[in-house]
C-alpha cells in the first residue's frame, strides 16, 4: 500500500502543525525554564524537531503536487508565502542542526551564534505559518487517524523521530569527542 493512502495530506499537515506548535511552545518555555526543568523541555523540543524532520519527507510530496498543479493568478501570493515558509523552515532546521552538531556557540561570518539565528528566524516565520495555515487548512477527520495501518504508520513515524533524535545526539557527541 502506498504511504500516501495511509498518511493522507490532512494527516501529515495536522501532525506537522502539532510538531511546529510543540517546537514553538517548548522553545519559548526553554527560555524561561529553571535549571531543573530544562532537560525535559529541551528533550521535548529535540523530539519535536526530529518529528519535523521525519514529517518533511511526506510534506515534500505535498509540496511537489502543489507546485505541479495549475495556480490561478490570485493563488500566486499564497504560493510565495508557502515557498517563503519552506525556505525559512530550512534555515531554522539548518541552524539548529549546525548548532547542535557543533555543540557550542559557533557563529558564522555575520557574528551571530547559530542558536540565535535559529530563534530569530523561528520567531520570524510564525506570521508566515499563520497565513499558510489560514489559507490551506483542512480540518482533520477522525478517519485520518483511525485504522490499523494508520496506527502502525504513525507508530513507525514516531519510532523514526526517536531514532533521528538519537542519531543527532550521537552525532553531536562524536563531534565534541
């Protein structure tokens, strides 16, 4: 069975929005968490980031189908918002991975540590995300998350996210060793 039949576009987009909300909330919470609560907050943030990485694979198919489709002139603004959101998301992910794998305040020629780039661009993409969701949101239905195959696919996706999280952690540990 094709993955698209198991995880339809509404399911992927709903899970992606949940991952992005988790990332946003845990990112803000991490700025204000005390030392004892930081480990849990950062672990949840990293797990949300790993889920985002996993969900970007089926989202790439959604994006490709949207780009192949015919767009009326009034849909061009929505297309540019969506592509801008995609580009900024790539910058946020790249900055987070670069900072995580370097394990420190590595900064580029511009002088800002990558984690600061991650924060600023992440906060900056929130208005684009809100516009994108407003334009394209289709309310999920119960059937989108029901059924044995969907539950197995969601479990496999969660396992992939956990493995991606641990792989980044192992890569960061190897980079500092």
